[in-house]
């Protein structure tokens, strides 16, 4: 895993971008929604936020349609970090957002639902290292988890 995202802070490198895209599209294929396309623009924004989180030691959302993950530095591949979001599928139930979780708490499945949100067409991610952790940020366009809409 790289120590500080892509070259010049421009998002994930090509091989890593493909790995991230493949990991997302694996979950989308399971539910029959179209695959996402990689966005360099979203990746650059995600990289900027990942760098901010690493530099400040914070772990909070930026307000964009995004997923965040972190793990001990060098311990997890980007696919394993995405799989943390995918594991939320076990608590997912079909329904209209936010009534999409068997736990009755949408935040228990919110990363998963963003990954498989039918209307989302693009993803871009950035990776940074700080405070002993690798921090993955993925931005989505259009953002998912819209109240009153179905996931698929």
C-alpha cells in the first residue's frame, strides 16, 4: 500500500484505481446494477480529503457523497478496506432509504448502500497515511443514500 496516495496527490495510481474500481463493481454486479466508471476529478478531491484527515488526525466526512475507511498502516489492501464496506450487506434489507437496515439504523449499511446505489455512476478514491493508519476516501457522483429513494 502506498504511503501517500497517488503521484502528486492526484488520486490513486492506475493499478490501484483499477483495484478500487473492481472492488466496487464486484458488489454492484452482485445486485445487478451497472458498473461504476473511474473519475480522476473525484479521485483528486478524495485524495485532498484523505491528505487532510491524515495530516490532522481526524476522521470525519467532508460533506461530499463519500465513504471513509481506515486500517493499521500497511496491514490492509485497498480491496480489503472496500470489503469492510461490503460486509455491511449482511444487515441490508430492501427498502426505501433510510429504511434499509435490519438493525433499523441506516448507518449500519450506509457505506454498502452508497457503493451499490443505482443512480451513482462514478467513483474516485484517494489514500493517505497518518497516525499509524491508512485512510481511504472514496467520492461518488451522483451521491447516494438519498432519503425517499430506493437503493436499486
